[in-house]
C-alpha cells in the first residue's frame, strides 16, 4: 500500500476515498510530484514520476480514510495545485469535514494562498457554513467577480437573503462589475424576499450591462417577477428573449402555475412542444401542478399522457405531482394507486397523499397512512398540516389534540399558523369557541387572517355574535378589503334576526367600496367548462336547466326534502327565499350535468364559495334519486355524494 505522504503517529487528517481518487487523477496528470516511496518517516521525500498514488486498503468499503500525518513537515512540500484539487473534490462532494481538517493543516503548515482561500470560501458556502466563508472572505483581496459570486450565492441559497443583496451593493461600490452569474443569485434573493423594487432596480442594471438576453439571467428575472405576483412583467421578459432554452420555458411555466394561470400554462406547454423542445421533469411538474390547483382533470390527464410518451412514467417527482393532481380532482383512489407505485416514497409524496385524504374527508385513511409514514419517513410540518386538517374535517377532537402535542414533543416541529388554523377550526366546529379563542391568544406566532377567518366561520356555524364581531375586528386590521369576512358577520346577524346589524355591516362595506363575491359553480362536460351564477339565465340551455331543477324539486319533496331557507340572509318572505334557494349555482350546474351526460356518469362540480346547508341536503337527495355520484369541491373541501349520503358525514 502506497501513501502520498508519510504516515506518522500524531494528529491525523482523514480524507474520504472519493476525494483521494480525485486527487490521484490530478496527480496522474502532473509531470512531477512528491515521492511516496519512503517506507518510514525518517526517509526524505524525493521528486519522481507518477508511479506512486494515494491508495486505500482493498478491504476498506467505508467512506473512511487514508491517514495523512497533519504534523509531518513533508506535507508542506505538496504543491499548491494538489491542495486546490483536494478542496475542489471536497466542494464537488459537499464534504465539509475533510475540508475543515485540510484547512487546519494549511494553517499550521503551508499557509493560505489566494487560490486556496477562494476554494475554501466556495466549500464553506456550498456546505452552508456561511460564517466561516464570510470570515475568510473578509481577509482576502476581493478583486475578482468569482469570489463575490461564491459568497452571494451562498446567502441567496441559504439566507439570510438580505446579506446577498448587501454583498451585491458592496460589490458595486468596490468597482467590481457583476456578470451573468451574479444576477441570478441576487435575483433569487429578491424572489425569496418578494423584494419587487430591488428586483426592478437590478433588472434596469441588467439592461444597462447588456445581459437582458442571457437565458440564465432571464430565467431569474421571470422567477423574481413571478414570486412577486407580477406575471405580466415576467411574460414580457420571456417574450424579449428570442433564443430560449428549456430552463427559460420552465421558469415561465412555473410562474403561470404558481400564480393561478393554468390555462396559460397549458398553452405555453403546447407552444414549447411546437418549437421542438422536449419537456423536462420540471416542465411536467409545473403543468401538472397548474392543473391540480383548479381541479382541471382533463388537462391533467393530457399532461399525464405526455409524461408517459416522453418516458417519465418511472420518475417519482412526476408521479408525486400526479398523486396531488388526482387527489385534488376528486379521484383519490387513482391517487392512491399512483402513490403505491412510487419507487421511493419521499416525505413530499406522503404529504400529498395524506393531504388528499384530508381534503376529501377521509380522516381514518389519512391517519392510517400517517402511521405507515412514521415507519418509513420523518414527518415534517407539512405532514402535520395534512393530519390536523384530516382531524378537523372528521371532527376527531381527541386525535387532533394528540397529534398537535406529539408534533411538538416527539417530532420537534414548532406550530405554524397553518397548524393553529386547523386546531381553531377543529375546536370551533365542535362548538368550543372559547377554547378556540384562548388558543389564538396563546399562539407562539402572530395569528394571520386564516386563523381569525377560521374562528369567524365557526362563529357563523354556532351563531356566536360576540366572538364573530371580535374576529372581524382582527380581520379588518389584517385584510381590510376582503369583502367575504364582512358578509359572514352580516350573515351571523341575519341568523339571529339582527337586521340592524346587517344594515350596519352593509353600510360599512359600501363606505369602503367593497362588494360581496358572487357565487359561481362550474362543471366540465365533453372537455368544455360551463359556469353558472346564482339565478343565472344566460346559458343557451337555460330553459331546460330550470325545467330539470323543477322536476328534481318535485321528486325531492316526494322523498321528504324540505327547503331550508336559513341560508337566505335577506329580510324577505319565505316563498321568495325558497325561490332563491332553488336557483343556487351548484344546483344549476348539477341539473346541466344530468341533462348532458349518460345515466350513471359521475358529476364533478366546483364552487368558489362554501356549499350552503340547503344545497348540501338537496344534493344528497339528488344523488339518491338519480343514482349518480356527485362530487362537489367547494372553497374548503370535497363532498362526495352517493346513494343519499355525503362523505363528510354532515360535518363541515
């Protein structure tokens, strides 16, 4: 066994085999290097050809180590390019500990050249040892852009992102000009901070420097504008770059997907195919996610087929996106089949399936899957959002508290606003409104509109005016222009017959220029989406639709249905309320679906607001009378109606 340097008995330097191999390759390419033919530490190293290499024992199968004597003076005779090669290998392998040991050796022996220091800064940056990287950075001349880029990249990737922007400005003040590597890093920091104005300023500098047509800079600009919600600006950047690679296309697709523009995402995907670019995994995940967010199953299936045609059927990231798609589109059984076919079930895969069960009200399935996950993966904060959501949708109070407590004590996951929102919803639905309010008061993070909104919704369920008023006060501070919150309190007043309160809220909304969101439901039939508003008469089949509603109404009454006019929060006669109830948008969508699909066809309806109590009862009757499965996705969850029963168990 040959050694690259003399093995001593004092403190040692451990180098993994993968790094030794890389250094060996470097040495092979060298004309001369240090002789290692010496058999003992008393012999003097000589210079000879590349017959001697760092080697490992043949029986070593662990990432352990060839031992180099840290204190041996012969190590100081290693040429600097060998150290540079070793550090580069550490960078490639993200091997920070060997790098730290070699760094210590350099300090006690060789010393640090600018080249080696730059390598060390790079190593510490990519391994997220940023304080060490910054310390070294402060001690060397900063006269090249690469050195700045290395540290800016580290902060852009790992944070604090403000430090990346601060370094960028220091760099400009030092007279160093950014290049096409600098801009993507600082724009990534802007994306993380949603720092739109800073991003716009950098965009202006990009144009002045002539980098606006660079695909990497362009992709970073698109991502920045997308993360800040400025889709139009992102598209303008995309359109200005005429020579595009797949990364640029993917950035624009992700921007559409993240900002709720699924139709544009699908059109762009088709444009990408037309110019002859093969989709990548990122392409497919972005478009599938766009389809999932609006429950666009036909488009999602189209992309699913595209993924198979391009050979991505075995890619777990694509299959995980498909799990999410089918779950959000109401096909939770298909989602589970895809989940079971995953080669490797990562945490994100478990989370997607658990959340899918939760949104469909399948609480027992979600909790059972969580138990399986505990044996194979480490649950994270997203996992517990799904688990607590399942408990909330299933009314599982004891289980919810158990998971909330174990999340902190067993898994060391600190509660976020999403976890608190689930618990407030769970307590509130059960009528334990005071406990829900006390939990909000004890939160370790600042309550957001989701938390107070959950409490307000529960106040509506239980007609609690006092807490409802308090919740709205908090919501006005957080989201003063969200008309929906005012409407909920107005409805609470109406429920208890306080018409003066109703008038007061409506006056406040008028003064602030706020209007109630219009209820809308849509259904897809034969690859075409048909949307309906409450009382809508604009559809070409309007007469047939209302005739079907009336026919169903007669059959429902014969089966025992009695209209519940409580959801009509207007001071009008009961007959008028009944007429309004019958014209709700989801009933019109279902009537259209019944008229235009074969008997037995499953109907999927999406609504932008919560399904009202009367419609929930009515759809149960319709599912039994017509022998149809009817799936309704409202703003909160899925309802599966079949044989006169809803999957939510009337708990929502």
